[in-house]
DNA sequence: GGATAGATAGAAGTGATTTCTATCTATCAT
DNA sequence: ATGATAGATAGAAATCACTTCTATCTATCC
C-alpha cells in the first residue's frame, strides 16, 4: 500500500491527510503484523516526536473505519490493529499468526448454503458473521513456537 | 440443562457446587439470552441477597471455562455470557440475535477443504478460528426490529 | 497568505474488570 | 452428624484500557 493510496483513501472519507495518519498506516502495512495502540504509539514516537495516546486510539479507529486497517482480537480480549490488504468491498476475513501477529487476508469461509441451512433450522434471519482464523505462519512454525 | 447436570459438570471440573454458581447457570439457561455480568448480578440479587460483582465476573468466567456458558461479543466490545446448549466436545458456533440477545447453537461453517486451501496459499498452519453468527430471531423479525 | 474546519496534546475522567484480604461455606474424613 | 480445610465470597480499593475535555495547532480551501 503506497502512501499515495493511503492519502487517497483518507481524502475519499473526508479525513485530512496528516503525518500521524500516514505514519500509522505505513507502520502497519510495512510490518504486516497486528499491534496494540500502545505498541503503535511507542514505535511511532521516535519519528514523530510527540504522539498522544488518545490520538493513537482515534487514528487507529478511523483507519479501521476506512477499511485500511482491521481489528484483531485475542482470547484475552486485547485489541490490536493490522493492515488490511483485501480488495476494497470484497468480503473477506483475516488469518492471524498466534506466534508473531502476522495477518493475512483469506476469503470468506461461510457458504450461502450453510447460511440458508441455519435460517431454516433456527427461524433466524442471518445478517452477518464475525470470523477470525488463527494459525502459525511458516516462520513461526520453523522457529518451533 | 437440569441443576443436576450443572452440578455434575462443576464437580467434574473440580469446582464446588455453590448456590451462586447454580443460580447463574440456571438464569442463563432459562432465559436463553446473552447477559452482561452486571445484568446477571442485578437479576440474581433479589433471590441471592448479596452478590459481589467480582464474584459474578469470576463465576461467569469459570462457567464459560467448563463449557456450560459461552462468551458473546458485540461490535462495541461489550462482553456478555449465554448458556451453551451444544453437545459437549462437539465443535460448534453460536448464532446471536442482535435484537434480543437470544443465542442458538449452530454447526461449524468452516469446511476442511477451505482450511487446506488457506494453508496451501498462505503457508500458515491453521490451528483454530473464532466465529460468531449474527441475525434476527423470528420474534424480533415479527416485531420489526 | 489568511480563514476555518478538523486534528492533536495532555490532563483528567470513566467504567469495566481485577486484586486484596478477611470472612464464610461446600466438601471430605471422621 | 461434626470438625478441618480448601475453596468461595463480599466489599473496598486498585488497575488498566479507553474516552472526554479544552486549548492549541495545521491541512485544506480560497
């Protein structure tokens, strides 16, 4: 993801293109890993000088709102954010490495047939689903985590 | 879920069978809905007299650990708990009504073929997935929520 | 090169959840 | 049944993630 396309996405959403927003997006796109707001802040501080924690939270939330980032959850409910490389508008999920936090895009694993099946059995209308796949990336497997 | 089988599950896990634990399990099994710890506490207080909030959190966490309850998440990250009626040991997910919080068990919607596909494409080993299906139950649809 | 709406820093506040400690009780062995 | 004990609970206090508030700054538009 180039800085230009990040800037374009921000503008399309009516958000100003600021150094902090660009730096946060760049950090997550270059690392490919999920990070907590606190970690993002610590990593950006050397380059940005001051960076408020409320600003960090807000920026990550806004970038997730544009689809540039995705939220990643762990069992202990710690929230982190990662770059989302999915094609815009395409339904997808994320595969998260439990060793290093690396995040990849995967296609949706919820077939329409299953959805109809659930609707018939339960009487619900299915309106959505949240899904996150977990695994160990090649590097972490080799390292034996 | 009878009080006896709740008690049996508790004993199997090395947990004492206490009135508070039984009451919490009973409340959630009888209502069929997801509730926050605060809501569970308010509902149990009339019958139990005193019930500490830390106790409520701990009991819900323990019951979720035994598989009797399941955690339900919302977009706003509010955590609640609901009775889990799945057969023990059987892989499953939960369908949550966004109108009233009613929770049903559904089968796993993640075929092994998809999993292998993901592993081949990403080099990850897939170790698990978290999934929650959302919808509107029949009652809530009729009420036009 | 202003004007202005939106962005940011830092202090303070909030609220969910946890920790701590003294007291209580379910359970198990008499 | 009864006493011993490990585990459970109440309530106060602490913690921690996250948000609000307000004054100051800056990207953007003219």
